[in-house]
C-alpha cells in the first residue's frame, strides 16, 4: 500500500490518493513444445533466471507435474547484477528432432492427465533480457513410455517464495514397431495369431489393446501375471480380397507402449464347385446355397451368371437378394437344360461392394423327358370344364410337335383335346405351347388320362407325357355351418354332411377323408393347431356323413373357410364353414392408484404357453382410456417354464374422481392374454383431530362472576333511572 500526493504550488491545492497494489501470479516465461518417440530418452535444457527479491545467488527448488521425467531437485542460480527486467519475455520454439511415424491422429489426440512423454525440442531466447541477468541451465531428462500429447508445466521456486515457470507441451509419437507380422487368410475364413507379451514387473499388469485394420478381432484387454509372459490371440477374418496394413498395440502406464505392424493379406476364395445336376428336358433342377451377412447393415447382392440361358439365380418365393444384418439368405441356383446329354456349365457370382464375391461353379446335363407333373381339374357333377398345361420348347431352334390323348381306361368322352391341330404344331425356340383339354364330370369318381407330345422327325425320339386327373365336385345347396365358441374354451360337436350324388353305399373304412381349405393366411397357424375333424360313424342310408368336430381357439377370431370331404374313388364335396371365437374371460384384474398428473407403474412377468419362443404384441384396446400405457409393446415371449418377459403398465390420471378401466391385450400368433386394468386416485381419509372441550371454570373467572353477581343484586336500576 502507498499514498500519492499531488501539490499545486500556485494555488496551494493538494490532492492525496491512497494506492493499493495486488501481486498476481506471474505469466509463464514461455511455452516449450517437444517432440519425441515413446520409449526413448532425450534431454532438454531450461534457462533459469534469478527472480529473488534481493538478487543474490541462491538455490532454487524445481517442481513439475510431468510424468516420466527426471532431473535434480534443485538448481543454483547466480547473483543478479542489476534489477529484474520488466516486460514480456519472447521465445521462439526450436525444431522438433523427431516426428510421428505412425497413427498421427491417435498420437495427436491422446491426452493423459498425469503427463506421458517429453522429447527433444529447442528453445531460443531473443535478446530482450538484459545482459546483466546471467541465466542458469537446468537439464531435464525425458523418457516417455506411451505415445500421445500432453500439457504440463515446470516451476523453479526461490527461497523467498518467488518463482518462474514454463508451460510444456509434449508430443510423444509411438515407438518403432517391434517387428512386422504377416497374416494371410482366405476371404470369409479366419486365421489365428498368438502374440507373446511379457510382464517384467513384480505385480500383475493389465494391458490396453488397440487394433487397427479391417477384419481384426480380439479382446480389448490382456492381463499378465508378475514375471510371466501372456499370449494374446488375434483373429484375422477378411471380408474383401487384397493387401492392407494394420497394427496391434499394447499399452500400460507402467510398462509402456509397444506394437507390432501387421501385413494383412486377404486372398480371393476358390469358387465352390457344386455337384452335377441331372434334369429332364422340360423340367428344372436347383442348388440351394446359404449366404451369411457378417455386417450390421443389410446387403443387397447382385448376381452375375456366365450362362444366363440355362442358369437362373433367385430366392425361394421370388424375393430380392437382400441379406438382413447378421442374417443369412438361402439362394436358389436353378438349372433348365436346353441340350440332351451335354454338360452346360456356368460360373455364378454374388457381388457386393463391401465384401468379396461368393463364387460357384455349377454344371448341369439334360436327360430324356419322361412323365411330367400331374395336372388336376375339377368340375361340378354333371357339368363340363376345361383345363390346360404348358409345353415349353427347351431347344434354341423351332420344333414340330404332335400330340395325342391317352384315356388310360377312362370312358370315352370324359376327356377330350381342345386343340385345332394336333399334328405338326410349330413351337418357336424357348416358347410355350398351351395344350387345352375338357373334362366331363358324369359321376362322383376320379378319372385319369395323359396327353403325349412328341417331336416330329427327331432322331432322339423325344416324348413328353403329361398326366391329367379329373374329379367331380359337389357343392350341396345348404347354409354355411357355423361354429361359435368363446376363446380358450373347447367346442365338441357333430356335423352331418350330406353327400349329394354319391352312388352306392360306403362304410367308414378309409373311404372318406375330411380337410379344411381356403384358410386365411393370418389364421393359418392358429386353426391348423386348434381345429380337428374326424369321421364319427358310417355313412347313413340318406347319404349323410357324420363328422366330429373339436375346436379350442386360443384367441378371438372370425373367419370363413372351406370344408372338403374326399372320396377315395375321386369324388369331392365342398362346404362353407364360418368360425367365430369371441373374446375370452379376462385373465386377471390389475388395480392401480395414482395422484393427479403423477405416473404410477406395476409390473408382471409372462411366458409363452408353449415350449417355443413367440413374437408378441402388447396393446390396450381401442376403447381403453389414454391414461394407460404398456411397455414393451412388442418383442419375443420366452418359452413356457422360463422367468418370462417383464411387462410394465403405467397409469397417469388427468382428472379427479373418475375410475379408469382399460383392457390390456398381449397376443401371439397362437395365444392371447387379456387383463382388465382399473386405475383410480387413492382413497381420501379424513384426518383424526382430537377434540378438547374444557367444561371447568377456572378460579379467577369464578371469582369475577361472583363479584359481578353481588354487584348486580345491590343496585336498583329502576330507581336510578327515575332520578335521571
């Protein structure tokens, strides 16, 4: 503190100012940037000046927050021959002696709180400091163990507490690789590599492991016992062919950093050779191959076929060649022959930009045609219907074909060709010829025939036989049968099915069979598992067939299906069946309470009713209020006997006094659970207040009452009023 006085000699005025000075922390003398390689040693000399108040020679202590550095704990600075210079000290950073050799991005961004490494860098000072201030030199040895970038400081403190300091930025590049290891593996296969890592310390060491390179797999940590060597298992599983570089690094603050350079070679796999396919002319044969996607994104494959005339690539059902993340896809390689007795090879590749090609070598050979697939046709009893099939010319040249009908014992007129020409019909290369015929259903029996096609003037005498089967179908003019039951209850009943047009009498000896047809796709699984039909007795004289029905639907539904009775001799009767399963009784009632605008939750576990997992949906019915919600809303329900899936119901009321009722439905493809959820505010309970009535008069009040009573009896208010 001090005082400043300004005196005006002419006027004699005097101005006095009180001065207060606050000493702040000194600025750094400069910034030293040092580059060095990890696991190497270097030295840097710091210029130290006498900053003590008296300027005498003194011994200063040295402090630093940097790790992996060494030096003397003190440094002696000579006497200062003049005042301490004022003003900013300007420094120019020297050129780094070493530069990063690998993974610059990692070395530039890595920060360690305890400081990692220092290196050789220069520091030159301009001539802004007075020559009377003779500096001392403090050598600091730097031996970093890990690569990375770190900031710290070094402070020199005089005995009287004054100090100077430098900020230090250390950029430690990774050390040179221990050696280069070559790893080679075919695409979509794996090669294993064992790397030995030693622990020279007397304590257990845990290494952090860093992998760089596509297709490398391994643990992120390695623990090695004291004074022992551990083995690190590295797996190389390339997805693309080619040569690339990689690295595996082991890092520990006590042991240091060391790494191995990897030369990664992914070789193109040899095309998989599939067995020879033998196929009749006019038909197709196929190979099934499985493609797996190891990526977390879906991949769309593109097919390349060297012989697209005879080979076709697709999927079951005709979907796209798209493989789900971490999924698999069955690919169909279909062969259609166009030559007789000659192999027709092809190379098939499934291509994606991020992965190596799946390659296959396929071969096929055409055989002489024999019997083709059966063509079925049905007609109502007493009517005529038509049917058809396609003949495909398998050759790359036009052919002339002739055809004839082989009745195979059927009565004349049951089948007939419906063609304008049957001889010398010209069919273009790879073209289709539609062959039509008629069938007359004169009785409730099955009839069969065949259409025989032959190529005219063929040296190989090629003949195709197309079997055809016709049967009568009766649709009795009766109302649809109705089966109605509550879900999760069993229905057992008898149905009497009239078999109109049946000739002769039949016994229940395998002559009839009952089946359900035309089931909607969304109810296919449920009805196949829950609906059963069995013959319940012999055919009556009135041509009525008794059928026993057992149905136990596990979830509500409403569907129209077909019921077909087949006769062994070929007749077929078709009926309409309407199925109705109403909602089941609720499985449980769940009570919930919550205050206004507050959410309360309850949870319960549920497992599937069958010994298999099942996809589920969990929702509240459309009539349920919005104050209810459930989570999760979808997922996989574990099999029976497991702890089950945990469901959480939330209740958030928005108004007072109203009881909210909702219906929670959890459904799978075969089962449904229903819960009634009731939510209400908590019951209000009046607080109990202790009543206290003091019916005793205190002594003081009693004395005053007695006094007032006495006074009131002594006064004559009437007399007093008359005197006024």
